[in-house]
């Protein structure tokens, strides 16, 4: 594809030789004469100058050094769009594979693709252009919005609702019963039926092997017609995440790998949960908050707060605590010397 053609496809202005042929994409370090690379800011000036790339996505005020480029206010995002143009992924063909099992009363929209050995349960509704890859299980009464994609090995339990353009990656389990048991008067534990399923908003993505559990009628409705475990629009969830029953995650929130949210955790909008963060449940994390990696939230977190540590404390205070740890051996030695001078005997 020529540079001018790519510019047109992306809706971006270009500079330099519009006839330059581009055949690939690469990093600044690896790009060759026919590759497109990208620059996000001034700290990459030296790498840009040294790059052998053929063309570049550059911010509007970045000096091009006379090299062919596309001007972009979001170079990384437009590089992602360029990948779809220059290296499109193979799309499954429309239609139903002969080995797929489709319930008689399931409703499939126009242009739906259902792969080999997939199962679509009774009363399920699939919107237009939904892609269901091989070995997917869609339980009864599931609703999947237009242009969504369910990858192989994923399981959508009964009553799950997905919005439009939702992506469920391989092995994810959506809507399995939450971990909830009650103890009878005679001491026998019984399972609480988790009959209030999961609802996921438009433009969400759920990572591989992530689990999002169904809720039950005892959980708060939070202004909705019925209790459910809910994810708002544009929530991005990484791999190996556990979201327990009754959780509610606000729109545009990011949930990184191995995060664990215990039951009834309420997460606001635009929250960032870094890898292996956790919440102990029945607490809230305010809008725009950041919970750092390996952090344990054991109480509610205020909007826009940035916390780290176990238990979670304010980010700058956590930095001081970590710094003080390094001084503990020296401090202990000094304390022992003081005790010896004072004649204080230590209790081991």
C-alpha cells in the first residue's frame, strides 16, 4: 500500500512521497525501508533519527527531519488502526458450521458466524455480524449485541447479556455462579442460587481465562431494574482476572492482569486497577482512582486517589514506608546498642 493510500484510509494528513510503498509495521528499532513506525513524543527523538523506517506516524509538532510521515494527534492509536489496514486478521466466513449445535428457538442476526462445535442454547439471541468461534458454549437466554466476537473456549452462562462490539477472549467464563454459601441452623452449608447473571456494556473486552461471576437477588440493584454483576461501557479487562458476584464496574475502567475483586466491590468510572491488585469486597473505589500493582484495598478508596501497598495507603506515603524498610536493620542495631548502655535485657 502506498503512503497516500494509507493516509486516506486512516483519514490523516501526510508529508513526503505519497507513492512510497509500505508493506509492514515495526518498532523504531526494527523498521526497514518499507515499514511504518510511530513516535509518541520528544523522548524518542534519538531513536527516530537513528531509525531506518520508511515512514512514520508523528505528533503534529514533532520534527520530521524531512522524512515521509503521517501526522497524528494519537500516534500509537493510529498505529493500531494501521495494523488493521496493513495486516488484517483473517475473518471467519458468515454462516453456521455443520458441526455447530443451534437451538431451534435461538435467534441469529444477519451475517452471524458460528464455528465448529459451538453450542447456542435455547432462547439465545445473537445480533448482526456476531462471530462465535469454535468450541464456544452459549447457554440459554444469552443475549449478544451486534458486532461482538466470542473466541474459542469461552463460556457464556445462562442469561448473560453482552452489549455491542464486545470481545470475549479465549477461555473466559462469564456468568458462572458466584462463591456464595449459607449455613443452615443444623450447620450444613448450602449454595446460594446465583440467578442474577452478568451484564457487560458496549465496547468492552474481556481477557483470556478471566471469570466474571453471576449475582443473586440479595445484592443491591444500584438503580437498575434487577441485581446483576455489571460492567459499564468500554471497560477493558486483562487476562486471568476474577470479578466476583455483585460487582459493579464503571465505564472506561481498566482492569489489568490477575486483579481479584471480591463480592459487591463497586468500582467507579475511569479507574485504573494495576496488575494483581485486589479488593476485599463490599467497598467502593471512586472515579479516576488508581490502585497500584499488588495493592490490597481493604477499605473504600476516594475518587482520584492513588494508592499502593498492603493494606492500601496513599502512594507518596507508601514510597516513604518502602524507603524506611531499608533502614530497619541499621535502626535495630542502634536500638540494641542503646539498650545495652541502659542495661535493658531483651526478651527473645
